C-alpha cells in the first residue's frame, strides 16, 4: 500500500525572480505537482469523476518551511509521505531536495491536508469518507526512527 511517492522536475526560468531564485509561491506548485502525481499513481485524480456524485480533494491546510533557495535549471526531487489518514482527510509531508547541482540538499519541507468532498445539488460542498476503493490503497508512512542522542 503506498505511503509515499517521489517525482523530480527541473526549475524553469519563468519560476524565478530577478535574482534568479525560485519565487516562494512556486514551492506550493511543486507540492501540488507531486500530490497530483501521487493520486494518478493510484488510478484517480483530485477530481474523481468515476463516482456519482463526483468527489474532489480541496486543500484545507498548506504550509512550507524554506531552508535554501532553488535556482533556474536546478533539479528538485519532491518526496511526498502520507503522515495522517482519516476517514475524510489525508495529510502529507513533502520534502523538497535539490539533486543537481549536487550534493543533494533539502531545500524545503511542506505540509498539505486535503479533504474528500462531494458537491451537493444546491452547489454546496460536504465532506464525505473516502471511497473504500481509494482508502484501501493508502497507508500512513512509518514515522522515522528518532535521531541518536
């Protein structure tokens, strides 16, 4: 059962500011990129049209702690881990690591929480449990071992 997912990408020029550093808002796009790839790896999407009514996965929390900059043409690995699984929500930790130029360096740690919702006939949204066919494919990533003292 998947509890993590990794993807890599190259930083594009359009993602940088005048100093040649990735603008902070793009870190949230990188987190979204790996989250969407995770859902596709499970055979679904953040818009689940295969259910009636269709389901969606809006984010109810997003945060990012920045450690080091990324620059044009750097290669970044986005490592998603499922850190909490509830009936109606999932929380992810996403570690962003610059792979090239080396040596690899962690540049940011993000967190996302998404809730499973359906759209009601009146246009409102209502949280609902994940369908078993989706929930059964996802597990919580084991906590890392504590650092030695």
